[in-house]
C-alpha cells in the first residue's frame, strides 16, 4: 500500500483504488471488493467486484470448501459493477416476472470466436463497434481490429483503462485514462484530441467530435480534430451524444443540450444520475436514468413528455425500431415501450441485471445479461426464441453467484451477430433476416406474377376471340 500510495499520490480516485486493489500481492486473497467515494456516497452508490480482483480463479478443493453444499469446483471473477440506490423507496415499480424461457428452441451456429484477452478472463466482455472493414473490440486495456469473415486479429493497440470508442468513415475514436485520440481504420494515429484526462465517453459525427471526461469537462472539436470549445459541465463523469450541430451532455443528475460553441439551449435535472448515452430520434431525447425511469424529452425545450418506470436503475442505451423503444434495466428486465406515449407493450425477465444495450435485427431483439446469456427475444411477442452461453449462466438455484456477465452490446452486420464476453468475441448466425429485404423481394415477385397473369389472360382472351370470329365467319 505504501509503495502504491507514493506512486499515485495526489491523483487517487475510485479508478486508481480499483487498480490498487487488483495489484499483487494486495489482491492475492481477495474474494470480493467494494469501493466508493464522496460522489458515489452522495448518490448512494458504489463499485463492487465479485471474485478475486486480480482475476484469479478460486479452486474450491485447494481452499478446502468443496465439502459445502453444491460448492462449485472453481469460482471465477465476475468483474466490476457500478450500482446506485433509488432516490426514494416508493419509486420501485414491481412488474410480474415474465421470463418465458421454457427451452432453447433454436441453436445458433458459431461462425467463429476469437480470444481478445490472453487469459480469457471470465469477466472480460469487450465493447464492440462495426467498421467498414473490421469489427473493433475494446477491452479494458486494448483496442483490437478483427476480420469480419474469419475473426483474425489484424492489429491491436494498448490503451490503459479504456472506456469508450466510436467509428465513422474510416476513423476510430478511443477514450481512455490518459485522454482521447483518433486512429485510421488500420490503427495509425491521426490526431490527439485530449491529453492527461480520464475520458468517460466519446462521440463522432460527420462534422463534430465530442469528448466527455470523468471530471465533468467537455471538449468539442471539428471533424479535423481542431478544438472548438472546452467547457466544464460539472463535477461528475460526462456522457456526450452529438445531434446535428448540437451536443447532449449528461453530468451526474444534470442533462444539458448545447450548441457546438457551448451555449446552453436547455437544462434538465433528474432524480438520479445518468451513466449512459441517450437515444436522440426525430424530436425526442430518450434518457436512461438511475432513478429507474426512462425519460422522453422534447428536444426543442427539454420538457418531459413522458417517463416509464422500471424496477431499478437503467445503465443501458435505448434502441428504437418501428415506433417501439427497447431498453434493459438493472431490475433484470428488458422492456418494449411505445415511443409515442411510454406505455408498456411487453417485458422479458432474465436471471441477472442487464447492462448490455439491445440491438434489433429481423424478428429479434438481441441483448446480453449478467446471468451469462446472450438472448434473442421476439420483438413482437417478447418470447425468447433462443439464447447462447459461452461459460457460466445463472439458473434458479443456489449457484447464482457463478456467472459469466455479458455486458457487451451486440451488433449485427453482414447477417452476422457479434458479441463479446468470456474474454472472446463471437460471430453467430442470428437465425433471422431483416424483413425489408424480404418484403421488397416478395413485392417484386408479386408484381411480376401480376404482370404475367395479365399477359396470359390477355393472350387467352385474344385466342378465344379469334376462335369465335373464325367460327362465325365459317
């Protein structure tokens, strides 16, 4: 402790303490860990780690605990999770449990899987984004570019305590503990954006780049990386989302919609902290919040149009398709909600918290859960069509502490479903296709069939008319 205290003197925060507690020999015999600070305490929050903080696998036989009832042979780490309590006890909304998971009705084919963590740690569930050529995977300490077809790692770059990434038009932006920078699609550095700042979020559009930092500072750049504006949004980690020439910023409980020059358009204060980017669509901003509500806010003036209450906080980004909002919550539920008025359409319950943002493709909603499964749920009925588990998953038994969390958010491209967990990136057959393609083909076939029917009918009429005239003349 003394050695590390000197090393990090003057800059110790929660992230540094997490690193210290994961350093040998301090974490050698740790079975779990909880860390908090003044900000987290104020919001009734903390960071928690289940398992050994150094990533070790506990062997029950070696520790002489294998004689306990249903003790597993090994206990692997489940990783860090940030949680906040509700601001009021009467805010809890209890919904009927609706799992509807009698059996795995379909079995997806694994096209490929690639190790992205050398130890294949149970708690490594990388963030992934889709590029033109590669799938990019961001672990806690590395950015990797993987070939979409076969999963081969084309290149990798080290980024300590990496937090966020985005991709647009051949450029990759990364945020990590020492700042943010932009790479080209092959990993060559193009420009440094922010130095010596712990970054919490990044976003990139055709004309703007936005970077949010843990200390609440916001940096706005043009597409070439030239600084336009720097401003202080508050004292808490900032989460940014670009919309045209404007930026949405969430900092603690405060949400601001600003121009690219930093001038405020409107400000909204919520009853809980925001730790995820919103979804901005048309004239609404859909904001997930730890007070248990998903807010629909008018983008023009910041007025709340409706809110939907879950059973606990929300740490995932909403997804909108065909007028329906899909959102996962820490209360173990995935919800389908009307984007128009916030009414519940259906909910699907898992055996763990949901920290994986959903993705809709074809007939299914894809998302991961802390119960160790990737789910494919029918977007219309809310019934699970299939699930996929790579290692440990939670069932309704006493082994609910042994799991491989799926915090990675899935994406589908080129009819492949990509997801990262258990120290790997997987490419799966989604077992569905986008309906629009089928509808276009079907419409084309129906149109061609109609034309053919009319032509044959016309020829038949002409033939019959010819026979009639011939007989009449005779």
